[in-house]
C-alpha cells in the first residue's frame, strides 16, 4: 500500500514540503502550539489558515509542524490543523516529550524547541514563531529556563521572533544567548523587542536591514561551520504594540497574582499570559496575532532569499 505522505526516519514529511525541498523552493516552518494552546477558538484556526494562505500567495511553501497520533509531521494537512485546533486532548510537546508522544500515540502542538528540531530533521532552514522561551524570573533559585535556548544552540537554523516573551527575565535571557553562542540580530533595530512591546529597554549589538542581509549572515555562519541558530528579533509595529506603561502595570499585577496563588514552574507562563489577556481586555491577544503575522512575513522573505542565493 502506497502512503500518500513521505516518511523519513520516523518523521512524516508532507509531499508538497518534500517536493519544495528537493527542488529548492523556499519553505518556512511554523509551530503548532500557537493554535493548539496559544490562541482561543475559533481565532486559533483562523490564524493558522491565514498564515499558510499568505505564505502560498508569496510563493513560499508552509510547513506547519505538529504530532498526529504519535507521528511527528512536517507539513500538517488542512484537516490535521483543524483537528489539532479543536481537540481538547492535544498536549503541548517540547523536544523531550517527542519520544513519549510517539510511543503512546499522542497528538500535540510542538513548542519552539520541538518544532525547530523537527524542521531541521526535515531539511528546513527557516522557522518563524511569535516569541521565544528564555530564562524565567528568579531563575537564580529555580534554574527555570526554557528548552528553546539550548535546543536552538545546537541547530543551524534561522528563527524569526519578536524577542522573548516579556514575562521572562530578558536581561538574563540575553546573557544565556551569548553564552550559548546564539547570534542575535535585530531587524532594522538594535533595540531588543519584548514581544508585546517594540523595545524591551535592552540593546543588542547588531542589526540587519533586509532579508538578503540576514541570508548572507546565515551563509557566513554555515561557511564557518557554526552550528547554532541565527536569531532574528523583529519588533512589533509600535502602532500596534501594547502601550508600554499599560504593559508594565499589567505585568506587575500578574506577577503579584502568580506569587499570591503559589504558581511556579511550567504553570507560570500560561498563568501570566492569561492574566495579561484578561487585564488588557484582549488587547494582548491582538498584539500576539500581529506579532505572528509580521514574523511569518519576514520569515518568508528570508526563506526566499536563502533559496535564491543558493542558485535554486
């Protein structure tokens, strides 16, 4: 029996994604946790479909990544995206969870770490997401750090984000990025973004003015044999960001609420994000969507620049 999909070492790669990779057509990886756990219904499915449609319209093949019935899949079908978007049983899967999900036949959305790993396994070079995980507040005591950072430090990808989520300890996160040899460039800025806000108040050393320049940096990294991710920090448009004063006020209250409720560990991030959404009357959710749209658009440009510059 002929399978309608291509299997590579346990990894399922959609035929259109594999064909694009074989022919040198630009491909952009997308995570699935944004629609399995990050956005409410029905907006989650709308955003997922819109991202794929916009990529196809720009000549880039979308590769939305997730796990379906234990099968890590690069290039979810429309039916699979709809299923994962509406199924309460789907789990959130980081890299460490993939073997368990495979053995137990679980379905889930993949985090940045898991998505990046699977994208690299399939041969995809560029990945766009909303915000990265990083070092959590009070990590000096808890050692709480996202698996995103060490995973990306071992993968030669280009990842576009709006920085790390502002609920994290951004100064410590930037220090860890430096230690892990993760190159960080701002897109047309040296102000490091804070996801909901365009400027976290921290600076980075380098900026890139175009997708072509970012692609050149990635090629130089590859030529040098450096195997870590190039992180592209694209700030949200200042016109659609959360007003910084409102952001700071709401975040302070959310942190106090988490402490009062005894929230800690992996429960902290979803709690704080939910508090941000409630306290801003849904405005943080709108910013989240705008962040994602912009990052996907830039990711598409970078994927096209890399493919074109490779003579494909």
